[in-house]
C-alpha cells in the first residue's frame, strides 16, 4: 500500500503522535487518531467488528483534507 499524506499543513506536527490523514493507492484513506476502544459510545456497540477500530479525529482534519484530496 502506498500512502500520501494529505494532512493539512496547519494540522501537521513535527514530533510526537498527532492526528493525520493519508490517501492510499487503493482508493481509501488511512486516518490516525485517538483509539476509542476503551470508551466506545453506546451508539456504536454491536456495530464495530472484531477486525475494526473506532478512532476520533478533529473535525478540521477531515474537512480540510477532503478539500485537498478533491484537487
């Protein structure tokens, strides 16, 4: 899988773990965010498969990155 980072420059950090978004060569996105496994909202219980992970990212990450990816 090839990854191209499309995290908006304003939201990128130089060091440490930060939310990020990548576009893949498979027509998908890879998103880095905070794992909610230990605090899964009740609305999502039963909807997350054993092979899936629920993450939380800032709204700005997706809103801005979607505009960048569309270009």
